[in-house]
C-alpha cells in the first residue's frame, strides 16, 4: 500500500452472558443421550471457555426445534441493535461521524435477510445515501481479515474513512437433540457464542495500528474439514478433528513469508491475536511459531471470557491488546476457517 490505513476506533457489543458450568448444568447435561453424556461433559469442561454470551440463552429459550426461517427472523431482530451498539462505540472511539464513512462493510455467516444489516444500520446511523456497502457472508471465522483488507484498500485508494462490522449470532443455530449428539456438534455447542465488533479505518498517520498487509493460504484439498451447511433447522457446523494438523502444516510458512516481505521475523512481533477456534488451535499455533505462553495469553483469555464468536473474535483480541497499559507495536492477527483457509494480517503502530 502507498499511504496508511489505520485502525483508529474499535467498538464491541455483547448480549447477556452465562457461565459454561451453568449452561451445562441448566441445559445441555440432560439433553444428550446417556451414551454421549460423559463425552459431551468432557468436551465442555476442556473447551477453554468459562463464560459466553447469547442473544437467545438456552437457559431461557430453546431454539433447537426452530425452522431456519424463524431463526433468520430472530437474527435480524437481534443483530441490528447489537451491530448498532458496536458501530456507535467504534465511531466514538475514532472521533468519526457516521456521515463521513465512505465504505461500510459487514461480515456475518450466521444470518441473512434483505434489507440487511448494511442497509438498515447505514440508515439508522445517518450514513450518507452515497455510502458504498459490502456484505461478506459465509466465510466463517476468518472473515474479519479479508473484510479488514477490503476496507483498508478503500481507505488508501479513496482517502476516506471506512467501517467494518462483524456481527455473529451462532447460538441461534443450536441443533436438534439427535443431531446435537454428533461429536462435531458437541464441540460446536461447547465453544460458540454471540458478539458484534466494529472497527473504523482512517487514512493518514492518525494514532493507531496501521494495516500493513493481509495475506492468505487455502488448502482446497481439505475443503471438507470445515463446513457450515444451511439446513431446514438452522446452519449446521462440520468440524473435523484433523483441522489442527492442517494448520500445523501451513501456519509457519504463511507467517514467515508475510513478515519477510516487511523485513521482519517472528521475534519482531510483540502482539499476537490468534483466533481461538478451540484450545487445540491455539496450542498448534503456539507450538509451530515457537511462542511463549504470554504471547498467546490474550487469545486464551478471550476464549475463556467470550467463547468463539466466529468472525468477531479476532477483533476482540485486537481490542484487548490495544487496551494493555503498554500496547504492542506490531500485532500479527491469525484466523482460520472453511476452505481450509488461513488468514494473516500485520498491524503496526503508526
């Protein structure tokens, strides 16, 4: 890029939370068949999650028998106010008015409707009628990074502020009991949670972390290892236990190549935002990149406090790093998802 695109504001919005223990004892414990209950309990206990949040808590309302249509109606009702809260906080943090935004991009793989979040929030927040809009759907947990790359390219090319919103409500896709007992569904229901995160990206050398590069690699031979299928009863996750092994092959070359293009090595990075798809994902990245426990502490802390919030998660980690008493100079953001795809983004304090 010629010129800077800088993250100058970040906003977070979260629905009500519950502890993993309460979710297990109050809902899931008696909703698995007896032959799967012990396995499910171990998965919940070793998920790395302590608390997580949901727009529709299963402790209050069981959506597992809802049709996809009913889930999509609830998605729109819940995602609009949650997304609005995150965007307003990001704009305030950046000191930017909604009417100054030139491009508004939304990432979400957990709900669809037209008019969508991009249209409704642009209207409700008072964005210009000429604002350009982009909706990024069904890319999964890594979507924030191609989204960030797109808004950053716009900022550099047009010299105007842009806004990215990641709004994900995966808990609306709780599966029916028979399907829920499948190993992959147990893992999914033990990890995922809802959140909205937003970033404002501005041109020039404003204080913040500049987006230096977004890079990716996809191993299409493993495309069936991670899936997100639309069914008559919500969206259904497919998650192979072999995913960490694939990441182990690709993550080090991706990171080394990206950093080398900027004259850097892993030792020059003092902030790591690793998408915690689960504790084993963080373990593999830590091992392959030879990072100490402190380097991945923010990723594990976010998983513990919020769960896996799909595309919104890495921005939660970036926010945690930005808020440290001594924020890192360089942040390497890593996220993974269907494809099987790995994304990496280098942020550097401007």
